C-alpha cells in the first residue's frame, strides 16, 4: 500500500525532530493522530528526550497505548498531552507505564478522563516520581464509580489540578475515602459543583493535612461550608485559600478573613517581626488583624501597600494586642490626615519608636496631630517621604517636644525649601538627630549653609540632600566643609 502525503509528512517531521537531538520534543498542534504516535513510538532512539509535548494532536487511547511501549523513551520527565481525546484507557496505560518511571510532570488538560482514569494515575505503582498532575477540563465526577483502584497515592504527588470538572459533594466524599489527596500540597478544585456538604467534608478530612494551597473558587459553597472551612482543625498546613465566587454572606466572609489572617501570620512571622507587605488586606483585613491575639508580642509590624485607609487603621488602633509594638510601617496606604489623627490619639501606639508614613497622603494638619499627641511622644525614627507636609508641617514638627528623642528624620519629596531646613537648624528639640534625609525638595545652598552653622544639631552624622536646587559647584564646596567631612554619610 502506497503511503499518503500525510503519512510521508508525519514520517519526515518526526525524523527531523528526533535527529535534532533536542531534549524538548515539541510536536504540539501537528495533528499527528494515533498513526503519528505509533510512528513516534517506533523511532529507533528517543533516549535523549526528557520533555515531550503532544498537545492538540487528535490522540486517542490507541495512540497513548502505543506511546507507552516505546522502549527508548525512558528519560521522560515531562509529558504534555493537552487537548486530545484521551479517555480512561489511555490514562490507565500511562499509569502502568514502567518506562515512565522518571516522569515528574504530566498534563492531561482538556481530555475525556473520568474518575477511574484519574485515580489510576494518582495511585500509579509505576509513576513513582510524579509531582504534578493536571486534569483540568476532563470528565471527573460525571459518573460515580462503584469500585475504586487499590493502593495509595503516589507519595511524591505535590500538585493536583482538578479544576473545571464535574466534582460534586458525592465525588468529594468518594475521593476523600480513597486517600487520593494525602500527599498533595497544592489542590485545585475550582469551578466544580462542590456545595456545603463537600466543603464540610474537606474541612473535616485528615487526608488534607498536608495541603498548603486550596482552591475552591466558583463552586456552590454557602455559609455552612465556608464556616466549616474557617473553623477547620484539619487544614493545619494551609497557607493560601481561594474561595472567590461562592454563595456565602458577610458573616462567613468575616470568619474566612479571620482564617486568612491566621494563615498569613503563620507564614509571615519571624521572631517578633510580622511582615504583611503587599497582601491587599484592605479595611476588612485590618479589622481581622486587629482581632487576632497572635499580634501579642509583635514588636515590628509592616503593612506597606495594603489598600486600607483610616477606617482600617482605626480598627487596628483599638486592638488589645499591640502592647509590645515598637515599629510600624504604613507606607503606601491612603490613611491621610484622619489616619494620622487616629495614630496620635491611640494608646495602642504609645510604644512606637519607628514610624513609616511614606506616601500616605498626609498634609500639615497630620503633622500637627503628631506634634500635639499626648501618647506618641517617644519616636526615634520617622519617615514622611512623598507627602505634602510643606514648610508648615516642618514648623509643627520642629517646634514640638514630642520629637526630642528623634534620631532619624526622612522627608524626601515633601515640597519644602530652605525654610524647612532653617526650622530644623533652629529647633531646640532635635539635639539627638543623627540622620536627616531631605532629598527631592527645593532646597538651595542657602538652606544647607544654615544647617552647616547650626549649633543645636551636634549629633548629626548622616545627611542626604540629593535632587535639590544646588549647583554642582555648591555640592563640591559643601562636601569639603569641615563639618560635613566629619560625618559618616554626606550626599548632595
């Protein structure tokens, strides 16, 4: 029988791809079909191939059953079979492929695999090094199994993706009983049909004890299921939980936010330091954080870029667990003057020694609140960069006894000029100031000369006046002045 042009093309394509010697053999979108897979399996030497991509090739179980018998394909670590027509038979053939003993990553997204094929892969006795299994967009949960594969889940399986299948509460119950999730650390069950019963079963199952990331977004979980997860004692390793687009209300949201904070604190603590930068907590997250007794003993709290305003800060100010707090970073949150007033009036922050208010929308009235505070009077470091505090704000600061212990003042890009420097130089309360950073303002040589001659700033060791209105010659001359030569750091 004379081969067709299509067959000759496939043979030539496979020959050229294999002869290239590339460890990554990408044949995606070539529409090889089962015939192409059979040709590939008969190639003389594929021992150099570690990654094989056969996505979008119209493969069925027949092609897969031929592929797994390829005696030279023994070094494979990654196999991508997305968007084919592979069913339970093909999945079972892969699960029994002893030649694939080194396989670590297997993707079968958008095929026709049901519960039987999926569980055979998870419990494979041949794929002993499998770490990642992607079964998104298959038929899992479509038909309930009466009999499940024997054995335990592959111990190395860390990531399991069952997203966009048809898992309901009954499927969840069955799968939990099989122990399929025991080794898994990342479990994606999003976009299925899981309801309160299924969520409750997940929350109570000890087989999820190792799960660190659990995705349950876009299911049918209501208040009962959400609260069961929020109160779970079994999800002890959980660090990330995704429950977006479900059916629970505000009460459950509060419980889940408390859970999220507990998980974040578990992951973000370092001794007495708690770094929650960039977690998008918003006001609801700040309220949950304020409720947490895990704050007890925290000395350094960083909340940079979390999208909360004075409402969230007010909740934190009412916390009963901040007695040890010494350093607070509120950078890049729009708390504005109202937030600073809350800081200034709250006894919860009375122990602060370091306060970062960079880019918080503060104006002179906010600085005045700090200057008049009856509780916030022990600051040693304050950062006011990128606020519109202007000269008036500086006058409030330099005239206040609240800043007597100040050692570091950073106020870059705050729209000030020489008058601000002069108010610092004349202040009777900044004798302990060691560091002064006023970069990015409108200060001239005249203002710096005032600083140079100031007798009150005896402790000053470090200054930063970059990006101001001084000429190059001014910078050279100033650097050579005796006072600046004695300093640890001088930047113009």
